[in-house]
């Protein structure tokens, strides 16, 4: 087996050990997309592993992320970087993540064999992630984020950039999909924000135990709540009211995610399944969160295996039909609060010299302000 094939096999072998979810969804994609999307996910996971390592000081984390960004474009010694990072990882990092970091060069070799549009899209995504994540992680505290716009920016850097990257990969794969590039790009970051916000809400108390909170204080100020003072018990109904409002925001973003997915031609059932499984599980998770506002751990609102199986079955059967998918979404989301998302364009900082792709808006990117949610 040549080295390129061996590196691609490594990707496929490590993926289920670092993400059971993506190990299920990525194989649904057409063969010409699987290698690129797997490579992209693993590179993002390396960046996330560096970011999450508690033994690294903020300056050290930033330095490693900057060197990792440079390695994406062939600058610096990726092998040396991988060894230096691996030596600093503690037991808080999973063994499989340590293995992935130590094999950074292999994943970079796979990226180097992708076509130019794929490489540019992946490089832009990971560079923006490496640039944006530290801006929030370094100031993480139980005080939360100051404003809803800060939550938008946080979700953009940790997830929205991935939505934009996937849009570029899908458009490169299919000229028919590329005909909808503008509409897809308009909803790409919102799609990702819906998924990210669902995770933030589900993991709120686990993050709290680590001294971090990603909820926006301005929402809770309206209910007389100081996020720095909240705890999982006893339950504060005022906190529950603010949380309910954010469920409505996530729900609204997931509606945009469905609109995004329905722009994919129905014959591309694999790409649709890739998107729909994520949307379906997020909606069901929001349902559990909203029905059990007193939950104290993410496991209490985790979607059951049977619900996962049913989601896969129903989206497989209905994946070709837009009206059936809208009906399934409506039934799954029935009873959830729904926020109004008002669009306004504001500049979002980017690394100097970053190459822009069609997914990016060079001077402006989408930011949303929230109205009060309604049932």
C-alpha cells in the first residue's frame, strides 16, 4: 500500500475513535466527498485538542495553534510540531486524540492530495477556527458571554466556519449544488450555530463545572439573573425562562438548517442524510431540554438509541421528499419555543492575509440579534 493510500486508511480507522457521530454520518456522503470531509473534521479535531489541553498556558496554546495554521499551508515542520504538542498532552486528553495529534502529518498529507478548491476551503476553515477559538477560551468564565452577538461570534468560530467549508466542498462536488451557492452560503453558518447552540445548552452544567459558561448574560439580565451566581440546584425559574428563550433561538437556527438541506438536490440523498441526521438529533435534544428544564447533567437530556435509530430510518425513507421532511421536522419540533432572528451585517475580524473563498464575505459576515421567543 502506498503512503497516500495508507494515510487515507489511517483517517478512516481513527475517525470512529474520535467521533462516533461523524463515523456514522460521513460514510453517507458520496465517495468523492468522504475523504475531504474526514480530513477536514480530523484537522478541526486536532485544533480542538490543542485548545482543550489544560496543561497549556494561553500563550502556549495560541503559539501551537498559530504553528498548526502555518502547517496547513506547508510552513514549518509539522512532524516536529506534532511531537512537541504530544509531549505536552496530559491524561486529560484521550489516548485516541493523542494518537491523532501525533499523526498530524498523515492527515496533512491527505489534504495535500485533495484538489485546490477543497484545500482552500479546509485551510480557511481551520485557520479561522485557530484564530477565533482562543479569543473566547482565554476569557472563559462563569460570567458567560456579555451579549447575544458574542454568542453568535463564538458559534461562528467554532462551528459556523465548518458550515461554510462544507458548503464549498458540496459546491465543488456538484455543479447542480453550486447553482444554489448564494442561498446555501446565507444559511451555512446558521445551520452550524443551531447544532452548536444545542450542544451548549445540553452541556451547560458540564461546562459550568470546568469554570466556563457560553450563555449570553444580556438574555438573563432581562430576567434578573446573574450567570456568575447560578447553579444547577436549586432550580431558579428565572434562569429557566432565559434558557427557554435560547432554546427558541437554537430552534430558529435549525429551521434555517432544514432550508439549507432542502436546497441540496433530492437525488443527492447521501448529502441530505449527512445533514438531516444532525438536524433531527438536535431537534430531539432541544425537545428533551425544554421538557426537562431542571436537568443537572447532559446525560439526562441525551437522545436515546432508539430515537437515533428512528431518526435515521425516517430521514432515509423521506430524504427525497421536501414536504415529507418539512412534516417530520414540524412534528419533531412541535411545542418548542421559536425566536425571531433579525439579520444585520457586521464586520467580523479575520486573520491578516487569510484567503477568502466564495463562502466568505470579505468585509462582512452574518450576525443575528434575537427578539423574544414565542411558543
